């Protein structure tokens, strides 16, 4: 196993780094580096810049309009974007539903949906979790009844990330109650502007409405929006979840935030505390170990071997690391981490002082927000059970 990058891969990294530096808006980069609030316009602006270059679908094969990059090139692209302070690509379209459409959708569906995803013009949402059906996804109850050439959808989804911005949703619905729960699930593509769709934001501890409840009241969905076969949606859902849990690991963002943690510690005088530096060192070791795990997967893919099935491990370690760096930032800033004045942030104050120095005000928001990471995408307790069954049998 060779974890070193080749000269060609290093040249590719330099090409990506130069392009990102030239095209990433500096105001957006400043917000990302300092964990300030990103608007819908900020996120979609960067998506459209990538889309125009043909890089929003960075993991896509050339036959679907992607760059056809290797696994290593995709990793280097993500790393350079993260280190430059680019917003994280909203994964629901290009990273999650697009591979499902490519693998299981028909030619007409691919022609209809993929261009809007690749350009960044269409915002997708994920309709998986329901009240009582999160980690136990096979228990979803949202019902889709076939009536002629359409499905009538009734039910509720919850924790729908950025669903308030959604144009379309990929949705797990129950089309049969016979047999095992997994065998009665179908995969529908649903226009969120359809009559009967209601999106209700959920206000979180950090004051943001990042997640939503979505209600379906006799929503009509054309039968042509069914992906693959009816009652085979569980197969497609598992295909998608492998992309989600690897994406949640987000080792590149952790590397960027580690540097931010060091800056805060030095600014607040905590760098001189050897015990605190020990905690930063332990975190850095775990980030390097996570990166090595990712590179092992990439190395296996590059050599043609079966990639390691460690999506659950990546999710566990990646999410715990995110919580640790947020907590250490809070500890480093001390009392300056605590102020959280939503009204001031609504008015545009983000803790900027004369001279361009950003205060630590957003730290509480980041800390609160990242408490979710060990729960979503399949809770870490459930993931540990899956890993144990895989390893121990």
C-alpha cells in the first residue's frame, strides 16, 4: 500500500489550488474560515461557479458530464477546496441522489435531472428520516399509493437539512406493507413546489433553522418519477447512504478547523498551556489517523482492489472529531466563547473588530450545531453495532 501521491497527482493538486484561489470569492472564504453565517446565496454562488467549470459533479464519470477523476483526484480536490475556505458542497444533489439516478434511473430520468444538479441550479433535499424512523430507516411510514399514472403521497419527514431551500426532494416512501419492512419501500423524486407540500423550519440550539419538518398532504407525484422498481427502494437507499456516511467523515474540513483551533489558542494565550497543547496534539493525531484511513480506501481503489467497507468507521471517527475541535475552541476562548446574541447576528454583527480581526462570538453557535453529528446519518451507537457485526460476524 503506497500512500504517497505521484508527481501527476501533485501537479493536479497545484492546478486545483490555483483555480480555487482565482475563483473563490474572498468574502465567502472569510466567512468559512471564521465560521460565520453562510447564506443560501453564498452556498449556491459557489455551487454555480463549480458547475460552470464542470466540477460540481466532481465524482461523476465523463459519460454523465463529470470530469472522470480518480478517487485520489477527488480527494485532492475536496482537500484544496476545504483548505482554501470554500463552502462545503451541499451533498444532496451531486454526491447523493445523482449516483442513484446514474446507477438505477432510466435514460430519460438521467437526461431530465442530472444537468440541473451539475450546474448547481437545482437545490435537492433528502427525505429519509421521520419521527420515530431515523437510524431505523426501514420503519418509514410515509405512504405513496399508486393511482393510475401517479402516486399520492401522505406523511411526514423530519430533520430535513436546508429543506427550506429545496426545489426537489428524493424521498423514501412506503408502497407496500407485506413482508419485511425493507421490501415495501420505494424511491421517489418529488417536486417540493407541489401542492400539499408544507415545510416547517425547526429552530435549533444555535438559533438557526438548518433542519425542517416536511409534511405531505395528498401530494401528487408522477409515476415516471419513481427510480428503478417499486418496492426496491431499500437497495437504492443503501447505495446512497454509503456516500453520505463517507461524506460525513469530512476529514478535510477537520484539517482546516484544526488550524483555526491553533489560531484561537495562540490568540487567547492557551498555546502556552502544555496540557492544552497535549489535547490539540491528541486531536491532530486522530485527524491524521482518519486521513490515513481515507487514503487506505483510495489506495485500494487505485490498485483495483476492493475498497474497504468502512463507511461506518469513517462516520464514527469523523463526527466525534468535529465535536472535539468545537469543544476545544470553546475551552480556548473561555468567556469570549459564550456570548450568543441572536438579535445581533440577525442585524449583521458577526464579531468583526477594526483591523479585520474576528472575535470568538460564533464559537457557541458552532459548538451547539455540531452536537448533531454523532446522531445524523445513522447514530454512532447503531454504526458501532454494524461495524461489530461486519468485523466479528
